């Protein structure tokens, strides 16, 4: 692939709800450039963009892939992104390096959840809409247009209207060129003709909307339009280009990507009118004399190592050069610049401003990092990815694979900025925090297919605590005689609730009944005993222990004996001090459309949650609540179900509270059964 100047580069991200045909559009674009000799199909598992084993198996996109299309002496860098909510972080990365979002909609489904989510999250980014699947049953282009206008505040204007619909769909009318184009199914061979007479009424209505949008993008054109003068075709095109690149209007196209109908005129519009790299607001704010490169995606491969995908925001990047990672303050040596087409690679000697490519085997560079020249350092804003909300425990099926799993998880974490891996020392679980159940399933499949580790997932154990509600005094005596020196330790300890802190030890021994040299042993014995409470074996907290009496033997007493005595006193004391179970309470913030308020609050109440407040956030509502962590284990899935994917939430630890008796009984019984299982 040749090196393209900035003026000939167009960067688009294909985004939208799952199943709208983003990958099919990328395939049709490639086919129309001659890069492929057949139209790949998702159902057949032979597309260029979806090449991961998990994508082929599930027939969905789970990872953004780059599909550069050389068309009319331009390079269209098309980023094919996932439509499934669990992989939304891929959309965020692609949107950082794209200049235009191409919103894919199905003609028979219209505006769907991810359409709304993406539109709301990127309100200022230029957008084009491609209404796909016009050949499908119940396809209704005009209904989708109305939905777009009613759902979003943007100026939504069709550039094309369809010729026919459903099984009779065969082409489009181009409202700029005022020509009809019909297509040969599959080959995409396009025939230009006159607009059918029976469509002229609709054409005139939508043409007027197009002219108005074009005029409003340019002061001179607007003045001419308001004075009643007719705009020339060249002026309309210039106005449309200005509106498209600034985002002042959202232009709508239609077609069938699978049949390659309407794709070529769409590509023509991308070349003629879409935002250029120099129109990008990030570029405009930067010092354009400096080289600035940002990594938006990392691919971890067990065979070829790490691939970093990036965009050159300013300057020219050359192969076989050293660059400075400003984010890590490390030097990186780059041998080859790789142009990715799906999984295929080709090298280029240099990349100009605006281009997107990849580099292999960098030592420290990760997603979000900035590369630049050391003499002229630049640090770009990091890419903000969502925090994971589903916690699952994972373990290898074979215990001998624990080290292998640890290494594989670190490699997968390199390519997925949303996962968090933690080893919980208390529960002895490896926790994998992710964006949802499908995300977890895919990660487990990747661990097996990429790294050869078979993994099983389990629910995360809740880190309960135990404490006491009453003050008691307890005695512990450890006495053992077995010839020679024996063992003797005897303590009396007062146990009482502690209002602040985990544990506090004190002594009020008078008369030397317990020599001072054994105080540390008593404290150590108690601290070791804190790890296992008397109710369900959970750690004990908020406890004050005061050693006030005891006895010793001048020969047989030892530190070990007093440690054992302290542990005996601990067990006896806590059993009589009204022990209770504590559970972690989380601060939860949920953002949802107002129409779901009743369902969400009702569900929070059923989860023993307490609503702390509500406030509007734009068009949505923010609910603040405190909820037991045990009730939030699968809330990601619950919220998605209750809001059809329109809700978001964050959660962080707040404090511990006593578990209600009826819930505590079940937890204690379960712990008893698990202990019995282990002892078998």
C-alpha cells in the first residue's frame, strides 16, 4: 500500500447496534476497491474484518479491526467496531482516532439502544447514518428517518432516498446529483439513470431539506438562500461538505451492504465530503509542528507478540526510527510501520498526519500512550475507558496451570483496558472484573484458544466480617505435661465492641499474674485468631481485647503457651459476646432514562438497598443508593435487562453493616456446609 498525503486520508468508525451490518459494509467497501474478489459474509465466517476464532464462532464482532480501502486515489481507514455493549470500550478507542462516526442502522429495526448510547456519548463528533438492510422484510426508510429526527436534536437530512423497498429494493436517488442509481446485486455494478417520475414529489421535499442544511453551514450561502436565489450544484456540494465536516448536519444514506447496493455512492460521499484529518478538533488544538502519535488499541498475540494500533495526529512518522513514549517516559525503537487489513499486514516507509497503522513488539507502550520525539515531547489526553462492573472468580481446571493462567491474564490485560485482575488474599480467589457476562465468556475462550489455559468461572465470594455486640470476660488455659518441660499459659481477657478500627489490644494486669514478657505473645495469639470468627469463619473486626489477669509457671510457661491460651479465650469469649455477621455496603450510582425509574427503585428495594437521592443528568436520572455487595454481584446483567441496555452504573465500597438475621442464618449454614465438605 502506498503512502497517502493527509488530504487524501479519511478516517471513519463504523458504529452502531449489534447486527446492523457494520462488518458487511466494510466487506463491500473492500470489494468495491478490488482488494477482495468476493463479498465476505459474517454467516460464512469468511470476512476480512472478523478474523478472531471467537468472532467466527459467535458471528459477532468483538474487537475493532482496521480495514483501509484505497478508493479514487484516497485511503479510507474504516474501523469496524463491535455492536455488543460488553465491548463498548472498543468503540471508545476507535472514536478517538476517527474523524467521522458512521452510524449503522437496520431499516427494519431503526434506532436501537447502542445507536442512542453512542450518539449521546459523542454529541459533538461528525456523524453520517447508513440505513442498511433495505432489502429486508419490514424495511422502512422513512420511518427510520422520522425516528432519527424525533430521537435526536441534530439536523438529520437524507442525501439519498431508496428506489423500492424490501424485496423490490434496487437502488437509490442521489439528491445532490439528482440522479437515480440502480445496482446489480452482489457485483455492485452501478447504472446511472433518470429519477422515476413517481418519486419526484418526495425528491423535491427532501432536496429542499438538503439545500437548507447546506446553506446553513455557510454564511454566504445562507444569505443567498434567504434572498430566494437558487444555489448551484457546486454550492450545494460545498455546503454539504462544510455541514458534514463540522457536524452541523447528519446526512443519511441507504442501501444493502450484503448485496453491495448503495455502497459505492456512500464511498464517493466519504471521499468528497467527509471530515478530513485536518478538520479534527484534536488536530486543530495541537502544536502541528510536533510529532504526536496515540495508541488506541493493543493486540496481544502469543506468537507474534504485542501489536499497538495508533493514529498519527500531527507530523510524519518514519519506519526504522526511535520514538519517545511520553506517557511512560521510555524510548521505543520502531523497525516497521504496518498497515493492517484485518489480520493481514503490509509495511510502509512512513505515515503522514491523520493516518492509522500498527507497530509490533514495543517494550512498554500500551493503549492510550503518546509517542513523540524526545526533543519535542507531547502528551495527549488519555483515552477514558469505562470501569468494569461484573466481578467473577476464575481458576484453571488443572491446578498445575496456575502460573500459566497468571501469565496469560497479563497478556490479555494488555489488549483489554477495561479488565482488572486481582488476587484476593482473604478469599484466595483470582478475580476477573469485566464489562459483562459475554465479555467474561469471550475472555475465557481467548485464554483457551490463544494461551492454552482451560478456565472455569465462579461467583465472587463476599468478604463478610464478624464482630460482637456485648462485653464479656473469658478465660483461656493451655496446660500440657509430657515429660521434661511442660506447657503452661493462663489468661483472662475482656472482649468488647470497638467503635473505630479493626482491633485494639490493652492490658490491665496487676501484681504480675502474667509477666510482661508474655504480653506480646497474648496479643499475637489474638491477632492470629482474628482471621477466623466463631459464626462462619470470617475475619473478626471492631474488637477490643484487654488482658486483665491470668497465671504462669516459672518453668513450663512460654510464648507459645500464652499464644494458645489467648486463642482459647478468644473462642470462648466471642461465642458468648453476641457475635454478628457484617457485610460490605456499596455506594452505587445508576444513570437511567426516567421511564425506568420505578422499575429500578423497586429492584433496589428488593435488594435491601437504600435510595440516598435522585437528580437529573441531562435527559436522564441519577439514582444514588447504598446496597449490600452480595446483592450487586450480577447487577450488570440485571440493569441491562431492566433498561434494555440503556442504564449505566458505578459502584465503590462504603462501609460494613450487620447482616439481617434471616440472611445471616443462610450464610452461616452455607459456610458450615463448605467447611464440612473440605474436611471430608
